[in-house]
């Protein structure tokens, strides 16, 4: 039996696996490497802060995640298939590593976040 997501180290393990999957897929990786030009060493702790805030109400993430994606969308359209791919890799990564209440909550929140972003970016 797998353990549940319990702390920042678990979140870091998850986001590393998740981003390995995203960056290995040329249908979506260009958004991170060519358009957003993320520095993964800097970006991973920000993602851990975000998910720490979502799952554990830590208040570690203080940025506007929606605005970041709006700005990215202006540079290169984020399309429905990008959201679908992102969500697929997100859920796969969680399921490979964890199970339990927080793991379930992470997948539910990711689905909600992707849905809201898709509505705001694509349908407007």
C-alpha cells in the first residue's frame, strides 16, 4: 500500500515526477521550455509552495497563478489538449506515488483548477 501525501518532501517528489513527464512530451513541453522558459530548479519550489497551500493551507504561495497562465496564453495559446495532457500526467504522477485523502484531494483540485483555467483562457 502506498502512503498519502504528508509533507513538502512528498510534494517535491511528486512535482519532480510530474515535470519529468511534462517535459518529455513534445506536445506540451515547449510551453515550459520555449515559451515560459522555466528554470526548473527555481520553478519546482514554487510548485511545492502552491500545492502545500492547496493541500495543507500553509499559505506559502502568494502569487497569482491565473495571471501567470493568462500571460503565457498571450504568448502562445494554451489549448484544450494541453489541459488534458497536463491533467493526465498530474493524475498519473499522483497515482504512481501516493494514495489516500490528500492524494485524492490533489487530483480533485487539479481537475478544478484545469477546468477554471480552461474556461477563462479558451472560452473568452
